[in-house]
C-alpha cells in the first residue's frame, strides 16, 4: 500500500476504485495535469467514467490532503501530487508548470500580515516566463520576421 493509500485508510475513508484510479493517475505525473487531462487518463483505464465523477473525486482527494490544487492566473486549476513545499515555473505561452526546488525560497522571510488580520499558513512562489520549447519557437519567429 502506498503512503497515500495508508493515509486514506487511517482516516477510515474507503479507497474506492475510482479514488484509487484518479490518485494513481495524478501520482504518475509531474506535469500538474488539469482535471480534464486526468479525466482523459482515467477514462483510458475505466472507459465511460464521467467527467463529473473525476472532478468530485479530485475535490475529495484535495480535501483529504492527498493532492494540492494549484492555481495560477490565466490557467485552469491543476493538480499536484507533490505535497512537500516546492515552487513553480509557469510558462506564459503554453501554461506548462514545472516544479522548482530552491532552499533559499523555502526560507523566505514572511511578511508581517498581522495588521491585515491574516495568518499565513503556507506559501509557494511561482515565476512566470517561457519554457524551453516556447522560448525556442519565440526565437525562431523573431528570426524569421527580421
Ligand atoms: Zn511553454
Ligand atoms: Zn508542483
């Protein structure tokens, strides 16, 4: 049994086939898939599984703390099976999200938000830019237009 499955069992929540399939699909990828991408992947194993079922299952897995929902401006919600703190490189052209680990960012001095009545519980930094593929095609089009 995986650590994730043990955690579900410990909470007394039955690990249904659907939950197992959706969780396995998310754990098998590191590209932060959208709900639709996960639905397509699970449908390859469980033909005919409804999109709504996958969406609800994702909500449950997030509530259980087994997946993290990643929001970045201008992109659909994506799901991350990596629970430990890490940061993200977000491509502005294609929306790809890659993981970034940086000890210095992990030790970032947090702002004092008490005057806002806000208590910070966690954070992650995202950097916007161009991924390798998009930077390459941007370079190509710049070349061809000159
Ligand atoms: Zn890109
Ligand atoms: Zn991530």
